[in-house]
C-alpha cells in the first residue's frame, strides 16, 4: 500500500473510546511474534505523561543516545508519533512496515492505535535504537504498548485521577490498578505525588512484582522569568524549562528523577539534562500566540493545574474562554473551576464525532452562551478584547484544531 492508502486505512480503524479490550491485539502479537527488543521506559498517567516523555526524550537526545519516542496524539501527520533522535519516521518506511504485515493486520481487527504501536515497535527494533520512550495511549492493563514479554527499564506513572471512568474504573483506586498494569516484575517504578488511595494500590502492585518503588520529590524555589520557568530539584539548582506553564515543573521533575534512577545504565551529564529540559514544550500546553493561550486540559485535574498556571501569567488581565469538550469529559467540575477565575466562557463545538454539540450543553445554557462556530468566537474575542487574555481549552483535539486556525488563518 502507498503511504496515503495506509493513512486512509488508519482513519477507517479509529476505535477511540468505542473499544477497550486487547484480545485481537494479543492474537496479532502472538501470530507475528511482535516484541520490543530495545531498552525502554514505559509511561502512563492521567496527566503529564506526554510532557514527561518529551523531557526524557530531550535529555537523552542531548546526552548523545540514539533515542526513540512513541507518543500520541499527533497534530499534523501520524508520523509525528514515531520519532528517533528528532526525526519522524518517513512516509516510505511507515508504509513499508505496514505493508509487510498488511494481511495479518487486516485479518486481526486492529484499531488505528494498535497498528501505530506495531509500526513503532517494528521500526525501533530495526533501527536498533539505544533507548525508547514509550507512552501509553490510555490506561495500562489493556494498552497495546503493554506487551506481556517486554520488561521496561523503568515504569513511570505520573498522576492518577478520575478520567475515562467507563473504561478504566469508577474510582481512583480502580484507575490506579489499571494504570499499574505497566508495572513488571523486578522493574523499578516511579510515581508522582499521588493521593493515598492510588499510592497504596501502586505500592502493593510494586511489592507483588518485587519492583523498587520511587516517589518523585517536590521541586522548590520556582519563579517565572519570561520565557523560562526556573526551579530547583535535588541536587540541581537553577534548572530551566521553556514554558510559562507552572504545571510543567512537575513533569520536568519526573523526568529528572527518572534520569537519576537510570544513571547507571544510561548516564546523562548535568549539561545534557539542562539542555534537554530547555527543548520546546509540546504543542497546546499553555502555548501562546499574541494574547491567545492554547491548552489541551481535558479533565478536572488538568483544568485545576491550568488555572493555577494561568492566573499569574494573566497579571490581573481579564480572561475570556473559548471552551469545547468531548462527551465523555467531566465538564460539571471543569466549567465551574474555570468560571471561578475568568470574565466569561463561551461554549462551542468542533468537527469530531466525539465533540459535544449544543444539546450536550443543555444543563449549562443558563450560565454560558453557546456558538457553534469556534472561529467566530475567537474572532469576536480578538476584536472586542485586544488587550485581554483569550484561553482556548476543553480538549486537546479542539486546542490542536484551533492552533491550526490561529497560525494558518489568523497568522498570530
């Protein structure tokens, strides 16, 4: 198949939020004997896993390793998910690896993410990378990145909060148990600063797997000095990240701690660590264009972190919000939290079969205006409030779409 045909096939196999099991995937893995034959770090978490993975990727690239990254979502083309040392997989290799197992893939009823996982693992194996950074799609137990026969150098669980409750569990403990599925026997585990219920579950899983259990330390003395956030994390002073998002300090700290844990196997100098942290943040993480802020916060924990980061940046200026969410998100908590600190919220929608439409916001019609045209909402805010902050949030997919509009059409 050509690259364009493969991309079209992937689009037809999008099963996001409609299927959460791995029977077909496991059969496919067994049939083609898929494995991940390179050292790797495995990450999951309710929030922050993508940014933590990106910081690790930057640090080990700066240290001179041939390092791979598998991470979602992508913003412009699917190749973005599969990278080695700063270079995306090219179209030819992407199509070739798919085509090599085309018959088996089409017979296996695989989702697009499962196919992307196969392509990534096959590519990393043949390229013989020194280290791979692998981010789960959702959860842990059922995630396609979680191969039974693959033991990570380190499992990282950044945060655990109520999300995807129809798939991962109804309580924080149940979600922790699901995400803890990436914990493997004798492989160390690094977790964020979790609430007691999640911590207890993950500690118990680690104990049963004879896995050393590490908890990230607190960072200190943080200060925003545009365009950098400076902070301290033991034993390093005056670390910097190129982001206005205070919540990224926790993700950077996770990466620093992971590098400390792995230093005997993959040593990285202090210079490499500092340089890696300074690589640009992922898109739509408090990304600024003129007076517009784009952020993909999509659950209550992320919204809380966003607002705590945004208020100091606003410096007292009013904040106007363009908000669009997916149907499975907890806007009953998210909207009141945002509303507490902003001038106004306008609800909108965007092209996606998972996006909330006007009827999905009916409980909130008395509190917030709705406009189905997000571009019009953004334009109106820009005209009426040229000196205020405009926040576009509610979904990473929506923030990514708005980013394209802001950059390509508004030229901001």
